C-alpha cells in the first residue's frame, strides 16, 4: 500500500511538472483599421469590461521595449477590436497565462505607391525593406510596419518570452487589411505573398522552430459593401491562401459595416472576433471548443 501511494504521488508530481513546462501561447494580430479597431470602449461587450486575468498584451506599432502590459478598457474614448474578443475566448479556454502582440495602423497599404508618403507601409519587397527601418511613430526615421511587427516580436522574445519557464510557442498571425491597396490591386498578389513570407521567416529566425517557416496565417476578406472594396484584392488574397501552406481565409464578403461603409461596428467586431477564435480552435491552435456565432 505504501509503495502504491508513493507511485500515485510521484505520478501526480510528474504530470504537474509536464503541465508546468508546457510552452506559453503567443498570438499576433496585424493589419489596418479594422484590425486596429474602430469601436469606442463605450460600446464594449459587457464581458470585456472586467479585463483579463491571464493575458499579457503588447502593441509594438509605435514603440517596442519587449515588456508586456495589461490590456484594459478604462478610457471610453479609446477603441477595441476583434482581437480583444478573440483573446477573451482564448483566455476562457486556456485558463493560464498567454501572450498577444499587436501591430496595426489605419489606412495603410502593402504597396508603397498605394498610399500617401506620410504613412508607413507593409511592403516586404526585398530591396525596399533592406533600405527602410521599422516604423516607430516617426515616418522620417522608419517606414516599415512589417519590421515594426517582426522587430517588436524580437524585442518581446529577448526581454520577456525567452525567460518563460517552459518556453513559448507562436500559434498564429491574424490579419485584416486590403482596403488601402485597391488602387494598386494588380500588385497585391505578389505583395501579400512576399509580406507573409517575410513575417514567417523573421519569426522563424528568432525562434529557430522549423514549424514557424509555415506559421499559420489567418485573414478576413474585405466586405463587398465597403466603399474601399476591390474584387482584385480579394481574388489575390484567396489565390495566396490556395498556394501558400497554412494560410487560411475567413470570407467576410457578405459582412455588414457601420454608417461609414468602411469599418465594422460593435456587433460585427464581436462577431469577427468569435470567427477568428473558432478558426484557431478548428486548427487546434488553442484549447477549448468553438463558441456559438450568431450573425448580427
């Protein structure tokens, strides 16, 4: 009996040790305004008002020190996005610490010729990106949002993630963008493909994990009712999803928009956040079950 008790205790300790060593999940969100969020906190879903217990959050768009922070919604004039809803459901499923990195900027394109010179871009053309630094709040010192994201991720690894007992595991990049490239839609296929490859390669070079060469990339399309919708951009996005491994499209073609015919309102922001979470569950990138989704 004594030996049996020792066996049970040692087995429990072993299981606890295995669980403690499980890598912490890391999720990345990027894109333009609908990824950034255009709904004020005054319209926040009730369940988000209490904030998070386990989420460690970092926005690396304009600054990067590698230190994660709390994600709060105290300022009624600040805004929330679909990733906040996705993170809520991730937290409910995991019930333990996880990390979210965000890099978003409204009205930004991938093509350098599709926007104004005062805005940074997501361009990942090999020559252009070798000549431009990460955007860190000043367009005169850096124009690359792609480097904002990958450089910010690198800083987060060096300062925080590398020190986690059990390590960390980057699960996916979640993306929404495409409106601002409509004037250079013919270039979107190559631009989108190059950008995804650059992000993946930069993350792989930092983590050294072979799987990150094909890190899951999940994106939503631009609604057809958007005043900045481009069929050519949408077709290019879907073509990339059909050609690159682990690129997944959430078709939002029939989604509704707010009064400006450009941005998702509160109900649709919440809806898309749930769709993103369900895709993560479907791909086994997080624990838990899919949540019920009702079209607004």
